């Protein structure tokens, strides 16, 4: 019994950089969206949402499926359409119950480790791997926000509307790692992360672009 308790209290080992970047991107995507309406009371607002995610964009759902596939996490994809004058699509992704504990742990560790890497500031004597992967983590966070966040486009800036303060801080720090100035502004019931139009907006979107599928 004591051994079992110690095993449960032992912290999870850190993720390797590739696994971390994929898990961190999924965690950021989920933080961009509200909990599934039908399950909000049951799944709560934790990072794994009970293994359920909903997106109103197909490209966001397909990206999450791709990431989960790379992490060997099975997922079911259900599409619902509705509306009369204004048609809409709702993409619901569900991790099977027997895989949800591993999925929840992966996302929790990925979010904590990725957030720490981006918010901790420069590391004196950082390894070449850390110098390479921290900008990749920043790009993953922005890719998640551009796919799943609420866009706020104006002539002078690109904005992302978020309800999650921690993710907003991650995006601002991540933009700095990508040599892009970003500002955090309060919105109506949300936080707004804005990037100036022109070369800075292009740099963010180019950094967040997906490589062609192999």
C-alpha cells in the first residue's frame, strides 16, 4: 500500500522536446475554447476536459487529431451541422475512456513544462537544444491560438481573444521569442493579445504555419 501511494505521489518525468511541443500545443488549443456546453458541469475547466474537445473549425479539429496520432492517443471525431440561415459545423473529439488518464497526465505535464519554458525568461548557458526548441514551443502556442482562439482582426493589428490569462501571458512571451512585439489588453470579459500588422503579423503567421503533411 505504501509503495502504491508513493508511486501515485511521484511527479511525472519531464517530456522530451518533441513530445512536449505536441502536448503543449494541444493544451493551448483547449485553453482557447470553452468547455463543451453539454459536459461543462461534468468535465469542469481542467486542461483535459474529460477527454472531450469541441471546435467550430475543421482545421483545428484535424490538427488536434494529427497531434494526438503522433502521441499515440486514439480519438473519435464526430461532426454535427445545424442552423438555418447561418449554417455551422461542430467538431467533437473524444478520447476513449480507457485512455483518458494517460491523456490527462500528458496534457498536464505538457502545459506545466511548456509554460515554464516560455515564462522563465532566458536561461544563462542554455543548451543548444533549449535554444532551438523554445521558439518552437512559442510557435506551437501561436499556432494553437490562430486555429482555436477568437480572432480580432483590425486594419492596424491582429488580435486573439482569450478567456485564459495564463495562455495570454504565454502568447506575449512567445511572441518576444519570435522577435515580434505583442501587447496584452483587457477586453469585454476576455483578454486580447494583439500584434501589429505588417511585418510582425507576417512573422507570427509564418512561424505558426504547418509544414506540408508527409
